[in-house]
């Protein structure tokens, strides 16, 4: 896979950096519903490995420590230079108590994807809200989408899961959130927006075909800001 990422090595990046971390720190209580629903899906994901390859976790603001503590070894891959320190701030105590070994690797997961997979052949893999952010790191949207969709082909013999943005956009403060859905197959973005009763302009994060066709998809609603909503999709995959 090829990634022409203008933000590689930078402190301020669209999918991380100081602004993101500050926002996440102060909105933890508003994200409680999203985090609880995500934790439920991660609890139900039971890959037969005690090793986890964590792709793009940033500081793990939305990841449950209890899920991470299930593993003996975690290898995390992220280009955000602040991620290792803040991830340990969020989860270090729980991981120390469980005896979980945590190692961060400052790598571009799209550029180094094949070599990363070869280096950790026994690890289960979790893409932590990273695939839907790739459109911000590659100005060619067609290429970005092709890169995202190629991932499942490389993982046909692995246990893996992903939660990723499908749509994001302005949402009136105080308005009731749409009802979350589960689908046995991919739903095109325009139909998804219509099914959820969304109006106005919504950003398509190019992730409609991230998961294999037969994978069950669970939607989770994430009110990122008081007036900004993300529609997040979770799915888990077993070897074919």
C-alpha cells in the first residue's frame, strides 16, 4: 500500500494532535453513551489470541481499559507523537495491573501495512477509529478509498475488527439522536443518511466497503461536539 501523507511526522494532524486531545479530555462525559456502546461490542469480540495489534489508537480516549487488559501483549501503531504518553495516561495503570505489555510504534500504518502484518502474525487486529480518517491524509479521494478497501484483502486469514467513521456532519443541539441500526451488509452512504433521517451536508468517510460483504455491521452514534455528530460503524471478521 502507498500513502502520500503530508502530515506524517507532524505534531498537528487532522486525526490527532494537541487540539484533538484537549477536546477529548474535556468531552469524556458527553461521550459516555458512545463509549459504553463501543465497549459492549468490544466485549463481544473474542479473538483466540492474547496479542493485540492496535492500529491508529491515538491516546485511546474511547477505548475501555477492561478490553485492553484482556491481552498479554499490545503493539500499537500510530503516527501521532503524543499518542504513547497520553495512551499510558489513560490506560497505563489498568495495563500494569493486568500485566499487559504495551509497545508503541511510530509508523504510517498505510505505508508500512504489509511489513506490520508480517511482523505480528499471531496478533488479533483492531483498527481504532482510524480508517475513516484516511481521507484527511491523502488528497486523492479515489486513491484513499482504494487503499482503505484493499485492507480486507490482506486480512483474509486474520481475526480483526474495526470501528470507523461512516458519516459526519452538523446536528442540531438538543435534537434526539437517530436510532442506531444493525445491518447484515454494506449500506451505501446516501441510503444510510436517509435511513437515519439525516438532512443537510454529511461527509462521507469512504468506509462503506471496509468490511467484507458478509460482515454484520453495527452503527454507533457519537456526538463528537454539541453540534457535530459522527455515525460510526463497528464490525468484526474471522478468517475465511
